[in-house]
C-alpha cells in the first residue's frame, strides 16, 4: 500500500490506475443504463460511460503518444457533443414529462401497437 | 331423300321460335303453329316411309341410306361425332311412330291444355322433344344417339316438371332425370369402351358384321368377362334406364305427374322405347359377340314384365296402372329381342319386338289419351273417383275398350298379332320362358280390364259436375289411334322390318295364338266378374293375401330402397362428410397455416419491444459471449 | 407496336378515361366502350388468326413481336398467340364485357371499382398474349393483386377474410411458381425467357423433377387443384358479382392455361413421369368437388365447389397428355368460364333482389323472375352437360380423349371422372328445384322485378356464347386441336 501511495505522489501513476477508474465508471454507467427506469438516471449513466471513455482517451494519449494531442482533442469533442446531447435529451424529457407527468421509460409505450 | 333433313329441322326451328316468343303470341297461335309444323313433319315422314319401303329394296334387301351426314366434332382421326340421318327399316318405322303419336298429342293438347299457364312453353317443349326423339331414331352413330338420348332426357325433365309450382311434379322430374342420367353414365362408359377398341362410333361399321372391327377386343377381359360384354352390358344399362327396366324403373310411375298428353307421347309411346330401339340398333353385336348379355336382357325383360304387371294389378291411380303396364310391355319387347337371333325365321323375336313397339306405341298412346280425356272430365286420377262413365263419354269408352282389347291380345286387334309373335319367339327359346310370358300376358289382360271396368262401369261416383265428353280436338286423335289399333295388326311387318333387312313372311303360330287368346279371355272374364259390378271378391282377396297386396301396392319397396341409398347413404354418409371434411380438415389446414403464422409472429413480436435497455442488455450479453469466444476458443 | 398489345393498352386507356370521368354515366360509358372495343378486337383477332391459318401459316405462334425491356437480365416483352390463346382471349373479352354490364349499378365508389376492374382485365389479357416467362409472371401478378381490393371493398359477407384468404393462397402459389420459372430459365440454358426458345432447349431431367411439380402446383392453386382449392368457396362467396365472374370465369383458367403452356410444354418428360400423381389429385378434385357441392345451401358455395369439380377436369385432361384430351381441356376452360360466369351473374342478380343466397330461404322464383329463372336453368343444363350447350362438347372431348390413353390406369381414372356427370346432375337439379320451382317461399319475393336491360344484355351474351360453342363446336375445336399438336410433339420428342 505504501508503494502505491509513493508512486502516486511521486507523479508516476501507472496507466492501469487510470484504466481502473474508467472501467469502474464505465460499468457503473452500464449498470445504471440497464437497470434504471428513470430517464434522467439513464442519461446520467450514459454520461458516465462517455466520461469513462474520455478518461481512456486522455490516459492513452498521455502514456502512449506524449508528443501528440489527438486524444485530448477527441475528449474535448466528446464533452461538447455530450453537452449538446444532454441538452436535447433533457428537452425531450421535459416535454415527455409535460405530456405524461412521468419520466419512467416503462410508461412510454404509446407508440407501440 | 334429302328432304328428310326437314323432318329434323322443322321441329327444332319450331322450338326456337316458340321458345323465343314465349308468351308474346296468343296461346292459340302458338298451338296452331306447333301443330301445323308437326303435320308437315308427319306428312314428310309418311312420304319418306312410302318411298323407302317401295323403292329402296336392292336384291331383296332394304338398303341403309344416309342422305345426310356431317362431321360435328372431331376427337381423333378416327373418332368423330357426326350428325346425320340414317334410314333403314327400323328407323323409318320409328319415324312413323314418333311423328304420328307426336302429331296426335299436338292436336289433343290443343283441347287438353287449353287455358293452362305456359301453353306456348308447352308446345315449345313438345317440339324440342319431337326433334330430339327424331334425331335419336335417325342417328347414324352411337354418339349422335347419345346426344339425342340426353336431349330427350331433358325434354322429358322439362315436360314432367311442366307444372313447376307443384312440388310432386318437380320431385318427379328430378327423379326421372337423375335415374336416367345414372343409367346414361353406363351408356357413356359403354360407348367409351366400345369406341376405344373398335375405333369407331359408326353404326354402319359396328353392325355390318365385319369381324375385323372387333379385333381389338380379342383377349381383353375384366373380372373374367370379356370387355366387349362389359361394354354391351353397360350400353344396355343406358337403355334399361330410359326404358324403365328393373331396377331402374322407379322414375316412370312418378313421371305421370306431367300433363297426360306428355305421358302418352314420352312415357308410353316413344322415349321409353328408346332402350329397345338401342338394343335393336346394336343387335348384330349382341347376337354375334355377346349372346350372354343378350340372354341377360331377356331375363331382365321377363322379370320386369312380370314384376310390373303384378304391381299394376293393385294400383289405384289410373295413370300409374298405365305406367306399370308400359313397363311391363317394354319388358315384352326386351324379351323378344333377348330371345332372338339374326336372320330370317331365326330373327322372329327381333321383328316381333319392333312390331310390338309399333302397335304398343299406338294403343298405349290411345290409352293415355283416353285416360287424359277421363281425367279432363272428372279432375282426378283416382279410380274410386270414377265409375260408370260410359254413359257420359261414349267415344272415350269405345276407343279405350279397343285399346284394352288390343293390349290384352284379343284378335283382330293389333296387340294380338305382335304379342303373339313375341310369345312364339319366347316358346322357341324355351318353353318355360314362353309360359312365363303367357302368364304375364294374362295378368296384363286382367289389370287392363280391371282398369276399364273401374273407369267406365261399376258404381257411379258422385261428381260435382256431370262428366262430359271431350271436345272434338281431343276426340279426333282418339278415333284415329283407335282405327290404327284396329288395323295395324294386318301390316305384314316381317316383310318390312327384320333383323337382317331381308323381308320374310311370318306365319301365325296357331297353338301359341290359341293358348294366349284363351288365357286372355279367361283373365278378362275374371276381371269382368270382379269389377264390372260391385263385388266383394277383390277386397276379400286383398285381405287374404294382405302381405303381397301391401307389398305390391307400395311397389315392392323399391323406391324406399333407393331413397335409403341416396338419402341415407350417399347424401348423409358421403356428401355430408365430404363437405365437412373440406370445411374443417382441408380448409382447417389452410387456416391452420395462417393462424400458426399469426401465432408465431405474435411471439416474435415481443423481441422487438422498443425497450432500449432491453436491447442494450442483449447487446451486452452478446458482446460478452463474443469476447469469451475470442478469448477462450 | 404489335396489335396484340392493344389488349393491354385498351384497359390502360380505360383506366385513364375512368380516372378523368366525373359522373356515373361517364364511368359507365367509358367502361362499356372499352369492353366493347375489346370484344371487337378479339373478334378481329379470331378472324385474322383463322385466315392466317387457312392461308397455310404454320408458325407455332402468330403475330409475334419482341421488345427488349432490360437487356442485362434478358427480360423481354414478347407477345404472340396460338389457337389456345385466341380462344382464351375470346373468353376473356366476353366475360369482361358481360361483367361490366353485370356491375352497372355497383355501389359505392363506381369509379374505383372500374379502375381496378380494368387493371385486373389488363393483367389477364397480358397473361394470355405473352409468350415470355417473365412478362407472363408479371401479368399474372397484376391480375392477382386487384382482386384483393375488389373483394375487400366491394364484397359481401366475410369479405376481408375471403379476400385475405384468396390473395394469400394465390400468392403462395405464385411463390412456388416464381421458383419454378427461374429454375426453368436457368436450367434450360436458354438466352431469353421466351417460351418458344426455351422449348428448343432440353432441361435436364434432374431439374425437371423439381421444377415441374413447383410450376404445376403453382398454377394448380389458381386452377383449384385439390387440396389447394379452399380459397375458391370463401373467395367467391364474398366477391362482388363481376369479380366472381371474372375470377371463376377467367382467372381460374390462368391456372390451366399456365400449366399447359409452361409446365407441360417446357418440361414434358417430367410431366410424363409425374402425371400419375397429379392425375390422382385432379381425379379427387373432380369427384370430391361435385360431392361437396351436393351438400351446400349457399348458391355461391355450390357454384364454387362445382368450379372445383369442373376445373379439376381441366387439369385432369391436360395431364392425359394427348391431343384430344388437351383440346377438351381448353374447351372445358372456355365452357366452364362462360357458364360459371353466367351462374355468378345470375346469382348476383338474384341476390340483389332477394338479399339472400341460401336456397332454403328461396323458392318458386321461376314464377316471379321468369327471365332469370330460365337463364338459370340454361346455365344449369350447360353445367350438367346437356348436348347443344358448351359443357357437353367439352366434357365429351375430355372423356373420349382421356379414354384413348393406352394405359389402363388412366382409363380407369377416366371412368371415375365420368361419374361426376351424375353428381353434377344431382346438385344442379337440387338447386333448380329448390330455388326456382315450387311455391314462392317468402311473401316479400312475390313482387320482385325481373331483369333490367343491362342485366339481360349480360346474360344473353353469355347464353349466346354457350349455345354457339355447344351447337357448332367444330371450328373452335379444330382451331384448338391444331395448336395443341406442337405442345404434344414435345412429349413425343
């Protein structure tokens, strides 16, 4: 434990650590996406997965190709797109809420036969 | 003799014209036109007969003439239906019979059917029938005969069902058509078999005695009987259906639902003898190749004759008595053909059969027209509604008596001569046969006089209107036919019609003649005792032999057997299950396919739920499976 | 532009004319003119055909023309006629003509009705004039689809069910057919789908064994082959009059015609080898349909089962593979087409008056409706094979022809098939007796109006055609016979 802490604070964090975090975040997102019925929670889960991907992008860029910046750019794009997506999604969710007074996905079966 | 074509064409034209104008003309006009056309046809027929018998004998043999023969429908290179006219002694003789009786019926109907609804239709149908019957007798080939055979069947259907609002008439018409149609199936299959092996439909080729025509049949047999015998037997079934031989006779008594003149024309004189004519037409084949079938015909004829005579004794509807008498008499003709051989004296039966056909047509038509006259007067068919009519209807009485004497076989009336020839032929064949036929002849005399006395003598029944003699148009045909009945016996028939077309002279066999006359006289005396005055004997006998009496009155339950077979067996146990099977099994299978598809799609539909989370779950599982596969396999 | 294409063009023009029509009268005028033109055209065609033949033109198909549609797939639009197609075209014209008058008062949406009706007839005409497998199949589909709408919209009773069933079963048949047709094309090695060209190639026996049953059954479904006939009772029962007429009268003949023109003509060896199996099926159709008809009480069901029986006879005769029986088959197609159209027309007219089709609820109509009654009797007599009417000619040609088969099995089957004439008589007379004769059952039926002029026109035209074939069969029989010969020479080869 002490070793790990030492390396952490000495600025030599291994890439596995970043991957570990992103893995946990991603599966937390997957789990949330699959199990949650509230649309907002689903949205948050999606964001979690996206952010996990962002962490991977930056970590790999930093460790594998330190001379380049594509990974960071990609992460920035993702954040921007995620923001747009969230905006649209929340707009839809609000509209749904106005119509149905509910944001549970189980209740959204009017379009089904 | 090209003009014989007119004999066929005129009635057809008449049918078309009368059928098309329907009720646009006055009934009287339609009737008169119909009768006039028939008069021309009859005149042409008589002239043709005169010309044929006088001028067409070559080397002592009557020629076979074919003044007209055109191809109507070609099947194969050798099989084609021709429509044409064949003149030989029997067809010319039939020409006379058909046109005479038809003319008489046309005239008679002017009075009998007066004021009936559908008078024009009646005359149109009569013309159709006359055309078909003439086409049948003049047929040059077996298929032409079949064509007209069907046409007479349908004319008979239309005329029996003339009173189409009466359910019994409709049922009778249907029965007549279906029973004869069933028999015609036999005829058709017979034709198919015959033509398959002989490669021809032509009577000329079939009956010329040329053995090479039948070479195809050599060695072909089915169930141990040669196929030619099968074919000829099947053809005879067709004839038996039309000629009401047992067990296909059931339609004829019911056919009496038609107007009485129709019964006289179709169900007494002409159409019902078509079967006899058919056998006579193909007689050389029967005689040369299938004598077994020919003997079978004799047995069927004899049985039918006796059977029908027994039933006729107890019937109370006068038209039914006559109907059974007709069946019985046709049985006589069949017997005569069955016991005959080809050529000269050997062919006595053949000649006798044709002779009896001729005389029977005349006196039976007379009997029916007389009965019609009676029915016209008392408005009933039942014997016990009649009695004592001789005072009111002298002409009908006398003519009816003449016909009864003729059918009973009393000389010098025509029936005596023809029946005597038949009995002679039957005795030559086998004494038992002769005896049986003589007994039947005795029965005939008995029931005919029972009929006669019940109508014209006996106890007078109270009538609402006093019965009156029929008008002149109805009396005239009676008188004419009575005259023919009196004198026709003296025609030297053997000189005109014989099995090999060589004239021969037939002598009266005095032994047979005297036996039959004695039997007939005895029967008549018996009938006189029983029925001339009111007598207790008939009812006593009826109670004594109540079983037989009841069975005979219900016509030996043959109708019930038929009803059982058709209704219970075929309709309920074949047709109904098939209809059910079709709706439920076959169609059920088809619908089953449809509902299986529907069920399947319902089940699969659940997969595409629209639930993204569910998709993602499946997606994730799929990814994991693939990952596992990539990693571990 | 070949003049045969007019048969497709006139219905197309009719559709354009109908589309522009405003009033009911205009619609009727357009439909009547179009149908009459088609009738005249087929008359002219028959005349030209006969004169060409008389002049000694021995080509298998006359008036042929070939247009390339899509070269990469060898798809051509090829037309041409022989005696069989000429007689089928005549039949179609008569029935289209009479169908227009039988639906003179169609309601609702007369315009749309006649639009679909014209499309349907153009499909049928196209099928009979084309000699290319692809065009044939295309027109076949054109003829099938409008049926769904015509029954579904203008039908009666369980119309959606009937329409759905009919269309689905026939589509199923055409699926088999498509496989068969493609199989024929690819296994024959021909460079076009032209039937005449394919017939010159030999399709290997191994392929024929697969594609013959597919093609035959594909067409057989339309020809009411047992056990694929069940669309017929339900479909006909719910179809409107003119559609029943056209369907039973002409469309069912597409089955027989196709089986003859495609299945037998192109795959004669397999036909010869497998005929026995299908002969048994069709033999069952013949007798079974007749027996099933005896037990029905709905007029249309009776007629539908009777069609199963009669159309069974068509396929039966085709499978006998000899000229006479085949001529008989074509004659039977003509004859059955005419008389069944007459039946359906009359049933429609009677239904329009009494509002019931159950024979148990009617009776004595002869007295009230003499014209319709007499016509019904004539149709019945034609159906049970009365000489002088077309049914007799056709049935006798079939029976005599089939009986000429050298094989005993075939002859015994023929005898079985002949027994249908008795059963036919039973159900026809049963209907006639119950429906027309006797006393009037229902007091409401006492004052029905007899046929109007357009109904009379329709009925009389059909009766004339039936009588014409029945009393003078030689010209049409010879015309068909001469055209059947090349097809059979394929088998002998």
